[in-house]
């Protein structure tokens, strides 16, 4: 590839550093999160690791293109551009994104070595998968690039043009502030969700039968539909309908 195509970030009038379009980056993170979560759940619930092997390989190759060649040729960033091309551009500094993506690439290389090459299944895979899911979720849902924050800790003086303008000191707008009532509602909701989860998991079933675990019924008549058997979903269908 011509050396003129190998660079990181775009030069835009009005910006003194190379920049990227944050909207494309977030869209790409959302796409990767969707397929990452799908392949992870497929492996966790069904025990089939082939989809996650494919995803890890694609993820690694995509990030190699981003970090070492040019983000503008990354397939997932191009797909993200397709979805958000009608939105206003939000420019962010490219340097912190490269640092964050280098961390993502390192994780993907380790996963590739373990899952694809070594065919290893264990807790370290689970930890790495959950780490990637967390990073992608925060980027896509909240616009929070955790890797970029880490870059800021190491190179504080070099960070500028961050997503949402968080690099620059500024006062929150009124619409961004919390009232006492809003904080109370948020706290009550958190207590309700956490308390309800604890109740469902540990509440004695003889006190509230609704919290009792559903038991499989060996003698329950379960006619598995033909379509479920054809796609290899017979056992899962029986499990979901409470029979063996």
C-alpha cells in the first residue's frame, strides 16, 4: 500500500492535531459490542465457541488496520460511517484513540492466541471477554472511552479535543445537574433493583413461592416442534419449557 495511505487521523482546518469523527467511532463500538455479546452468549449458553473464534479474528484484524495502517480503512469504522453519515461530525483527538485501540488490539491478540490458536477454555477467557464488552459498552452507550482516560493519565499535557469536551474545564449546564429529588429517585431505583435481585436469588421459596426455582418435569409432555429439531434447538426448547 502506498505510504500516503498509511497515517493516523485526519488534518482538519481549525484543529492543530489529527482528529477522528467520534460519531463513527461510537457507531463502530456499538456494532462490535452487538456481535461480541452475541458470540459470547452463544459460547456461554450453548458451548459453541466457533462464533467467538470468528469474532476475535475479525476484531483483531480490524484493529490491526486501525492502529498500523489507517482508521479510514477499518471495515467496522466504515460501516459506522454508513450509519451516521447524515449526522453532524464531532471531531476528537486521534492520539488518545490510537492508545485506546492499541489496548484493544493487545486484548484481541491474547484472545486470538488462547481461543483460536490454543483452543483454551477457562476463566482468563471470560475475564478478557467481559473486559472487551465493558470497554465497548461504555464507548457506545455513554461515549466514555476508558482507554482514552488512561491515555490522559500518562500524557495529560498532550490531551485535547476529547469526546464531549471533557478535556477542558467547564461548568455544567443546568440540564446536566442533579436536583435532590432526582438523586433520591436514582438512589431508590438502585436499592429497588439490587434488593429485588437479592430476593430472587436468596429468598426462601417456602416464604414466597414466586421465588422458587422452576423444576424440570421428566414426565411433562413436551412435543418439540419440527422447526426446533431441524435447527438443533430441541434440547434448549425442552429446557425453556420446563421438561426433559
